[in-house]
């Protein structure tokens, strides 16, 4: 089904489907929510930032899409279960789960406190486990679904002064693979997208932690083959592919979207 949105023709590749997106209030999550809505999906935006989450919903609905916002601490089991319950209550289905919520702490082992380690691991890894645990029974009952997890290029190779982040994203990569093996027979595809540096609020937070300006972070991106930073909308396109039937034979994979940053790392 072809759809017309904002003067552009869309394929409607998610027409009639329901997608839950964590960390959907800003950055990659919001860009993906808007793209999914343009492709015909109903969207549940999950975030702790109610102001930005409601603004994202308004943007989608003003463009003719369907979306709701659910405030949720994705590190808490009850909150994740409640979010999935609300989605099923609203639409009676859940087809796509995009586990995108994430945080970063830029420091070495010596510079990372135990509390910071636990916080990064809870948001970046435990949330994927909890949301999948809540969503999988719904998907299995319907005969299938797609889960996409946000990992990182630093989940595949190491990075400087980012031990908790690298460890958490490496865990997401392996969790993705293990889930794909376990739930493939039930019609569930599980994949991960591995962005490189992307112009998001998280990147601004990294710059602040490192004592750099936003401009300095952007300037460093010229070292990669495409000589620029990535944009949320570009990562969203990769997530759309993995979530849609275009990737019907793709599971357990990690799709690197980094402007070639890792191309020479092997």
C-alpha cells in the first residue's frame, strides 16, 4: 500500500502494525517513531521525559499519524509490564519493539563509580531484557513480531573512556543474538542496529562529560570515510528496514550504521 505523507510517497511498510519505542521522546527514538508513523504504524512512545514525549506524539498526530505517550522507567519490571499492557489494551496487538532507551557515562574503570556502572547497565541492558520479557508473550500469541535493539559500534569494538557504555552495548549485541536463537522458531526476529556518532542529545551529553563543545565533537567525525556525523533520521531508516518485512529473513544480526567508522577496525 502506497501512502502520501507531507508530499512524499511512502510504501506503508508498517501499515496496520503497532510499534513500541523506548527512548522515543528524542534523538533516534523520536526520528524512528515519526518514520514508523509515516509508514503506517501506530506508535507507543515510551520515555521518562513527558514533555518531549508528548511533543513527539503531537508531531505525529498533527501529521496524520496515530500515537500515544506512556511515561515509563524502563529499568523497572512493573513499569515495563504496564506499558505493554497499555499498548495491548489500546490496539490489541504489538508487532514491533524498538529497545532504544540509552545513557552513557564517559569514563575509565577508575573514573566510574559503582552507582554509575549500575545505572548504565540498567538503562542500556536490563531495560532490553525487561521490555522483551513483557512483549514476547504478546508477539508469540500473534504468531510473530520484530524486536530491534539499539547497540553501538562500541559494542563491537572498544572505545576510550567509556567502559560502562562499551560493556553495556556489547551485552546488547550478545543478548540480541541469544534472543534471535531462542525465539526464531516462534516467528520472532531479533536484530540490533549499531550507530556510530549521531547528532543527538546523548552526543551533546558526551561532549559535556569530556569537556568538549558540540562543534569539537562534530569536527572529529571527519575522520570516518563519509567525513561527517550521522543524523537520527538516517539511523531510523536502518531500524525501519530491520523492523519491516523487507528484512523477513534477517535475524540475529548487527547492522552497523556509522559512516564507515568501523570499516578499517578489523
